C-alpha cells in the first residue's frame, strides 16, 4: 500500500509538472503572436501610407488587417535566431561576429531593431533578412558579391543553448566524480544516486553488447554523446529562458554530431574492417560492384544518424506549436481546452522521445564503432 501510494504521488507530481510546462507555452507563444502581428501591422501601415495619395481611407483599413500565418510563425519559432526572446518586446541581444574581406566586425544584434534598421559597421553596412545577415550598398540594395565572401560566426540562440548544455554537463559530471572520490566504496547518495543508474544503463545495455571487452575505451565518448543529446533535447522542450532553442532540431548540429561519429568509427577501424570494405570476401570480378557498395554503406551510416535526430526533434516541435496555433487560427477560447489537452499529451510524449533519440543515437554509434573494432572470427 505504501509503495502504491508512493508511485501515485510521483505520477501526480509528474503530471502537474507536465501541465505547468504545457501552460507555460501559451504566454510565451502569445507574445510571439503579438510581436509577429505588430511587425505585420507596421509593414501594412507603411504600405498603406505609401498608397494614401491614390487610395481611400477604406482601402487603408483593408491593408491594415493581416491574417494569422501559422506556418510562418512556426518556422520562425523553430529556426535559429540572433536574439533570444524572453517576454513581450524584451529580448537578449546576442553578439554579431562577421569575418569580411576587409576585416572582422563585432556589434550587438539589437542594433538591427528586429530587422527594421540597417547597421553601419567599420567596413560595410549590414541588414538582416530572415535571420540572415546581408551586406548592403549605398543604394540600399544587397551586395551579393560582398555577402558571399562574408563568414557569419555570430553567437546565435542555438550556440548559446549549446554553451548552457555544456556548462550543465560539466557541473553534472564534476559533481558526480567528486562524489565518487569522497564516497569510494560506499553506496551512492544524493545526485550521484540519480545519475549512476543512467551511467550503468549506458555501460551495460549500450557499450558492452556492441563493443565487448573494448567498451571501457569508448565509454567517455558514448556517455558524452548520450547526455549531451538528452540534455539539449530536454532544454528544447522548455518554452522559456534558458530553454526554447531548437538545437537538436538544427541540421547543422546533427551534421556535426554525425561527422564526429564518422571519424571516431573509421579512425579506430582495424585491418579486418578496412579489408572487408576494399577486399571483400567475394570473387574478384565482383569488386567493381561491391567496393562502391561498401563505401556507400560507410557514408550512409552517419547520414542515418543525422536525419533521424533532426527529423524526429523538429517534427515534435512543429506538432506542439501547430496544436497551440489552433487557438489563434479559430480565434476562440473554446478550442483552448482541446488544444491544451493535446499539447499536454505531446509534451509527455516528447519527454520520452528526448530520451529515446539520445538512446538510439548512442546505440547506433556504439554499433558502428563495434563493427569497426571487431576482431575476425576465431581471434581473441
């Protein structure tokens, strides 16, 4: 009875946390809708003023109304940004770092005034269009040649989110490591007792089955991948600062993770691994077919990791935001209970997906490394 009561309390606490997380989407998302609508209204008012000499007051009013564009708002919400929106019209302006053919430029993203203003730098004048920085000439048009030669190395929202997750990783593992040193040979206690079962899970259910007795060599790498992806997935589910960044749903992030796995796998590949690729055990006249197939297989492994993580995380964010958009599309509070109910269900599901995607990425990475370091049959 005590045990069932304990689990009931834990379940109620979990559902309460999920409900709070779900409802916290609404104010932040409504602020995004308001800001989105203000930008549209400003653009509409500008267009109406320019046509005032030839149009009537009724046409001005007609141009002043803009329909709610859910797809545009969702894409803006999941995309990277040079500002970190907090609430209302308050944002954290991140640093802009540009490497041009005339030198390095550095200034605050707040100077762009949410894309309405141009910034005169030391070397060029800059404008921002859909979070892409462009170099503009004296006539106000984009200088395509100078823009192509420019490299944007700015600290964006996703980069800041990655720094936050790295700090969390350092705090977690340094805390657990110090606990092991202080309590050597004793039962885990406190935060150590929370993290140790996850570490044992990665070791016993991911590393050992795929790497055999060589698992200890790759445990730091596998643990880093697992916790790094999992923490970033969970941070992305939090709709307010310091969460809300769609880092693991960014294709650039998943490409880097896949490339790291590719290099770790192939650098540690033994003679048997490379022999299987370039000298497979087939008749020699099949080499022109088998060798390209094996090379494609080597390249497709990290590609599968890249696409799987990117697609699943991005799809989850889009579904949650789409359900919230129903309130603003139908323009009635009556749809709110249905929308919030589905968002609550999707949030709980996304928590599972956040763990599952970290597990799958780590599992496949261990599997790929295991095939590269595996010894031929009969060797020990």
